[in-house]
């Protein structure tokens, strides 16, 4: 009888430990600079694009996040966004284009531990690479600028802001220069059963043309396991609160599949 109680206690402890690890993984998913390798695939769809509102666009963002520990006090986190795009009639007589868009590469230097107030933060450079495979999928400019993120996580809640600013410094002279600010305030709540519900905006202000692009995203996701592989599966809706005439309007959608590679 005593032996059975010991076995049951050990199994319960192992289950509790696994549940705690899964809860920590779900929490880290809401942190853009978590010390955890993440491989997200983000699938987006927007419509009502262009002056005539008859264009549509599907794009899949491949967004690997790879942290490296520099020393006991600092991490460096690489965050890459590679868009794969298929679009139709986004401008009059533009036809259809499919291919790779411009890559955004960000590098954050972040303390390994939060501050005494619980603040998690990171700063570093961001680079825009003119990798687009079609003139209508690329700005044809090299760009760079600062990027930063700050957030707090407490009692299941995560709230913070990610931002960057890109200036162009080289590229095709026939293309307009870039001076663009990106602001992503976000808030989310993660439940004990590994669901996460969130809201953010991904606002871009084009200083050259004085225009805002502001999609508001609401989403839900859940951490699951396929064998021992943790995966987050989620999706949501987007509404374009502000957009130039050449951009999307109305509603869009998003599906996210994120593979986690914990140490």
C-alpha cells in the first residue's frame, strides 16, 4: 500500500510539473523577446484593397524568433519577418503577383531577468532588406532604424508595446524614400487551461505621405502538444480602422501556427 502511495505521489508531482511547464510556455508566447525559440507561421487575408476596392491579398509571414544568451545578464534575440505574398488587383491594371516580399530583420538586446517592477524590455536595430521578387512586392529600398519592446506579465495578463522606425538609405532612385514608424500596443490574457485571448493594433505611420495604416486584431490561441512537440494554434479577425486609399479596408482574417523549441 505504501509503495502504491509513493508511485501515485510521484505521478501526481510529474503531472503537476508538466502542467506548470506548459503554463510557462503559454505565457512566453505572449512575450515577443522570450528566451525561447519560436517558429511562427502567420497566415493573413485582406480584401477591399485599392482605390476601386476590388483587390485582395493573401500573405504568410514566416517569423522565426531565436534567442542567444550573451552572458549571465544579457540575451540577444533575433526576430525575422519573411512575407510570402499572393495579391490581385491591388492597383488599377496591376494584375496578380506572387512571391517573397521585403524582409524585416530585428535584433533585440534584453536583460535575462525582469526589472524589480517586473518590466521586460529590449532594444536594438532593425533592418529592411529589399528582397521582394516583384516590383509590386517590394519597396526596392534598403532601410534601417531603432526598435524596442517593453512589457509586463502578471496574473495571466501581458501588456506592452513593440515599436520601430525605418529610414531608407539606399535603393532605386525612382522609388519614394521611406520614413515609417510602426507601433504595436498589445494586451493578452492566458488562462490556466492554456488558452490565450488578445487584442493589438499594428499601426504604421508613413511620414513621407502623412498616412496611417491601422489594423486592429482580436485573436485567440491554445497551446497543444503533438507527441512531445508543443504547438500554439490560433486565429482571429482584423478590422482596418485607418488605411490609405491604396490599402485594405474593412475586415480581414488571420491564422497562426507557432512551433516552440524549448531547451
